[in-house]
């Protein structure tokens, strides 16, 4: 009895080879996707914190020109401050602490991140901290 010979063609790929290649690509994509999402969130947080640092600089600029701290975000805008795209203040309050010195309490958020960033200038100087997103308390 003669053995059945299967003719192999060297043209193209076998179905199994294509399925293995697609499986490998799928595994790599499933690994990379969460890393990419975490990197984006980190970039959004960095943008929000940079805007908060810039706001502090513009508060000093406003105070030098007006002998008082700004009462609103519009006061900051009047001296050239601009927020980055998708970044908003969720709180901007002018107040006073113990010795009667003015302070500006600010919360800022990027729409691409769940985090809210807090600064109380000059009471806490340049310290920027994350807030708990559920109860808005410092972490």
C-alpha cells in the first residue's frame, strides 16, 4: 500500500499559523492596554498639577499688581493665567488664616482622571496633594 502524499504549497500561511500570530498579538495588546491607560491618567494628573503650580505663580503676580490675592479664577485670567485643555478648578476660595494673612484654597481636576489636586497658598506654600475623590478629603 502506498502512503497518501499531501502536497504542500510554499505560498502563503497556513490557517493555524495565522491563528497563532493573532493570538500572540491579542496577548500583547491585552498587556499593553492597561499600561497605556495608566500612562494617560498619569499624564492628565501631571497636567492638572502643573496648572495648579502655575496658578500659584499667577497668584503672586496678581498680588504684586493689586496688593491682594485674587478672589476668583477670572482675576487670575486677567493677569494672563490660562488653564490647559480639559482642566478645571473645582474650588477656588479666597480666605484668611490664623494671623489674618490671605490664603487661596484651590482644587483642580483634569477630565481624563478621577483625581482632584489640592493647594492652599501661601498657607501650605507649594505643597500640592491629592484628594480622596469620594469625600474630597486629603489622602
